[in-house]
C-alpha cells in the first residue's frame, strides 16, 4: 500500500469515528509553523494513547520526548483532575512550542515539561515523590531506549504499562545499522531478557507510514 493510500485510510477513520480535533490540528499547525520535524504520533495513534491511558486509569504519566506536545495532549486528556504528567525534552524550542500547545489544550496545569537530557532528568525522578508512574511513553532518541526502559521500570509499579514508539523503524529494524536501529534492537533484547515484563511489538500503518510500537506491562 502506498503512503498516500495509508494516509487516506487514516483520514477516513478519523472522520468516520468523529475524531476530528481542532486542538490537535492547531497543535500540529504550531509545530509546522515553528519548523519542527513532522514526527509526532498520528491523530489515530494519539487517540489510541488517550484510550490506553484511560484503560490503565493512569494518574501519573511519564513521557520521554515531548516535541510539540501532540502526544502529551493526548495522554494528559486521560488524566483525572488530580493526575500529573511529566514530559522530558532536550530542545528548548520544542518545549516552548509544546507549552503553547498544552496551554491551548487546557492541560498545562497538569503537565511538567522538563528541559534537558532525558537521562539526566530521569536520574533525578524519585519513585516515591514522582511515582509510581502508571504509564510511560518512550518516544525520544532511539539510541538510549534501554536506559529509558530501565528508568521507567525503576519508577513503575506492578501493572504499570510502558509504550515505546517507532519499534519497527519503517522496516529497518531487522538489518539497519544506524544508531537508532541498533538502539531499538537493544531494546528488544533487553525486554526479552527481562522477566518483569509481558510485552509485544505491534506494527502500524497509517498517516505516519509503516512503523509500530512496543506495548509492555510490568508484572
Ligand atoms: N512524543 C512526540 C514526538 C517526540 S519526537 C509526539 O508524538 O508528539 C522526539 C523528541 O525527543 C524530539 O522533540 C527531540 O528533541 C527529543 N529528544 C531527542 N533526544 C532527546 C534526549 N536525549 N533527551 C530528551 N529529549 C530528546
Ligand atoms: C523519528 C522519530 C520519531 O519519534 C518518530 O515517531 C518518527 C521518526 C525520527 O527520528 O526519524
Ligand atoms: Mg515517535
């Protein structure tokens, strides 16, 4: 199936499910206007994150990789009034656009945007005061995915859910040799070796091409 056909199917499903969303459209527009890369989750995937966070009943959510806050909005929408989301972003320009988008979406008061190397910020998060984290969404540089998983596990409880975006790298995951592919392969190995996790990897096709995500639950 061509990219265009995938995009058409995505648009059809968004329309038919009544998922058209002015707030998310504005968020995507702000990201484009600011020249940010077009690598946010798709609208359908974002709504999937909302549904998943609601299924989990997540009160505390951790996101690694904010970009313009598109997925952040989707996750924060699932929070109860006393819920909180911590999102980590290395690029101050991305964080600034994200804060505008979170404000526009009416979720900024429930979100902490931490600017810096995610590894450094994660090391400062405390499982007692910042956790337990009910749902973690890992979607930053793929090279450090294993370290992000380790921190997610440190901050999680039994039953916590961990989602990792871009698990298939447009099919390059099998024999690609770029740092992102190697990082993702190492993540697959780390998950396979970890008896604490029930996990799978699901392929996706759609507005953002062929990719997929890892879905894991802490035992
Ligand atoms: N979750 C977003 C997309 C994130 S794109 C969405 O779906 O809407 C990945 C983001 O991770 C980029 O904004 C990039 O700047 C950030 N990033 C890359 N390396 C990072 C690092 N080492 N620490 C923190 N953020 C990082
Ligand atoms: C890239 C990163 C992402 O998080 C994504 O969803 C798609 C692409 C990238 O770095 O190419
Ligand atoms: Mg991604």
